């Protein structure tokens, strides 16, 4: 249900229609120019524009927002290629090293971003965690952080990382072989009522967990975890119709964008140099990790870079498919990192906040000893 001020009156339907129409228009434009997560970014842009300009943005309540998150989480679970789980078992040690390496680099980025800017430590850490813009925005909403800033910084980082993928691949001539599962991560599969029913059940479980439990990002985490369990049992969630998945992204974008204000844009402009600097450090760390992964797994360097770079699971997998990279290795490492961020992200962000607070708080002066009575 849409929530508006009491003065909204009968104009709610008209404003909702205008915002949704602009969201679809922006999303289609972003799809044409091949921006990642175009439906989410387009609806966020439209909603933020209406909110900043004072045109009566529409803010959706938690119930449809949690349902949208659950649908997207189910799509992640259903898009898991069959070659992912064997890759985890074959290179478990290297996968653990790669995940910990990027998480540590992101943690350092969060410290730098919080120290260089006026952002709260919690917002800074959630802005640098490599879990994707949608998941991190949902997690920041659950943890009480500034969702608007987290989503904006995550999008800036993803765009910079995707640009680095194109540059890196052109410098090294693209992957040298055509291994892997092939196909983008969120590709449309064969429709079946059984698969769709399983997806609906997973989404309902995620929505219920988000509405009834305090688990952060439950709408994402629960469907992904149950989807992995279903995969072990030989069951695979079916793909959502494209309109359903696009609608879920639009709902998320409308809610996040409606919270933007003119002060939010000014804050984003002020932290942009720090975001560019920390993202550059993350890309250098990813290049070093790619060299380790390439030598350890015996794959080409561009595929290793696609696997090591935290650029968003669906976007990186789509780039890997276009470049004929080793999609099984790439998606396996990206998915392992996503699971760790979804499961451990709230505790990492809170722990980092406590660490940074202790680091920056002044040390209390030691009390002077009282003179002994004579």
C-alpha cells in the first residue's frame, strides 16, 4: 500500500501513475544504453527526481517492499548454474581466500570512507560491502542506516567497476577459452508451473521472514538459502516472468528514491572524491586477487578478474557471458561472496562501526591519585 501525507487526497492514483510511468521510461532508456540493474536504477532515478523537485513522490510501505526483495532473492536462487557447487568443492581454500580478501579490502575502504567524509560509520561500511546495490540498500534499511546514500554510492561503485571490466578485458584481449556454463546469470529459463510454484513458495518464505523476524536482509537471504537446499534435493526454482521481476525492481527503486532530498544530493557530491578513491583501491586489490586466482585455478586472467571483482552478481555474469569467460568459476566465486555478505554483512557493518567508534573516541584522562591523609 502506498503511504502519503494526509494532504495527498485523491491525487494519489495520478501521482502514482506519473511516477511509475517515468520509472518505466528511465528504465527502458537505461536498458538501451546497457546500464546494470536498469529497472532498479530507472525507478530510483524517477522517484528521487519527484521527491527532490517536490512533485509528490510515492513512498511504498514495508509489505510490497519486502515482497519485491523476496522476488529478487528468489531470482538469484533460481539463476544459480549447475556448475557452481562443484566449483566450491574443487577450490574451497582458494574461494575462502578470495572472499576474505575482498571483504577485508571493503572493510578498509569503509574505514577510509568514514574517516574522509561526514558519513556515519554504519553508512560507510554498508556502502562499501560487495553485496550489490539492491541487497545493500535493503540491509541498510533494516539496520537503520541512510538507504539513499548507500544505494547511490553502491551504484557509483558498480558503474566504475563495470567500466574497469571493459578496460581490463580489452587490454588483455578477452578470455582465451569458452569454458563454463554460459549465459547470463539472470537469464530466462524454460517456463514450468512447478518451477514457478517453487519460486512463489521461496518468495513467500522470504517475505514472511522479513515481516515477522528481525533478521537483516531476510527477504534476500531466506530464498537464496532455501534455493540452495532445493538444489541439493534436485529441485530448481523456475524463472519469474520478466514483468514480475521488473516490477519488483521498480517497487524497490520507488521506495528508495522517495527518500531523496536536495541535501542528499549535496552530500553525495561532497563524498564523490572519496568514493572514487576507495573504489580505485578496491580495483587494485581485485587485480592482485585476480592474479592469485588465475595461477591457483589455471584460468585466464580476464576470467579471474571477472571472478574477483565485486561488480554485482548478475551484471558481472552477463559481462562474462558476452566475453565467453569461464562462467562457472566466475559465478561460483561471485555467489560465494554474495552469500557471505548477506549472512555476515550486518555483523561486519556493526562490528566495523564499533571498531571505528573506539578508534576515534578520545581516551578518557586517567584520574589523578588522591593525596594520602597525614
